[in-house]
């Protein structure tokens, strides 16, 4: 089962084929009643305030924690996909000739397969679904559209058909305004970025967490 699922995950991956200096002299201090206060201020770490999450049951909280673990596991792959896509597009611009471009993409496919085969084998179906969503979040395109653009429409259709056997869709989009799981994923990511648990990469789809909080509070 996992080896068949690896085929799906690898098809998804085909589209990204690749102290401030302060002078402490008398002018930098303000004298107040015999005491000295630095006028340059004290550098403080930025603090991001998040809205409190509310869960209707213990199971909902448990599911959030499980989703958090899976998101932490999958996000680096989506981030890498976006990075490789940028590199790929930059290089393809410099490659003239359809045949040479196709050869270059196939070369990257083999490299990616060897690089990520063992890791992708460990992905579950639910983690694969999160990966597809996060690819859309980071690139602004669905995995299906990316495969279609970089390979062919037939390849994209073939991979989509195979993915459907595992109840996955390469056309899945990330939509935290309408899908609660996606809202939780966005919440997990933004909290992780603020706490530096994950390295943030600029997303093609930008959402304000406070706005999302208000949307779901009204539902």
C-alpha cells in the first residue's frame, strides 16, 4: 500500500523538478534625577498575539495536535517544492528547445526520486493530502496544474486518476476560509513561524489569521 502511495507522492513532486553597534557615550543617555536612561531604547523581540483556539471536545483538541504533527512533517517538503519550482522556471527560461527542456525535467525527476524516495514512503494518505494543499498554498497552483504545465495534460490526468484510487486529488486547493482543517493548518503554520519552529517561506496565498478567526467564530 505504501509503495503504491509513494507513486502518488512522487508524481506530486515532479513539478518542482529541483549586534547593532551602540556608542555608550554621554550623548546616548538621558539624565533624570541622578540616574541615566539609554535614549536609544532597548531592543525587544517582536511578540505576535494569537487569538485563543476553542475546541468543542477533547477529541477535537486531540485531532488538532495530530494535525499539527503532520503539518510540521509535511511543510518542509512543500517549501522545498516551491523553492525548486522557482529554480526550475529560472533554468528553463535559459534552455532553448523543447527537447532539451524535456530532457532537463526528466533528469530532475530521477534526482528527486533518489533524494526523497525513502522519506516519501513514510507518508500516510492524510499527510499526502496536506502536502497537496500546502503545495497550492506555497505556489498558488494546484499540483495538477503544475504537472500539466511542466509535463503534459495527459501526464496530469494519469496522475490524477491514480491519485483518485487513494481518495486523493491533485486538484485540491488550500482554502482556510471555507475548510476548517485548512484554517487549523494556517493557524499551526503561523504560530510555528512566530515561535521559529518552522522556517517561514513567503506564501503565494496570504491570509490574515485574525480575519480567519472571525470568519470561523461566526460559523
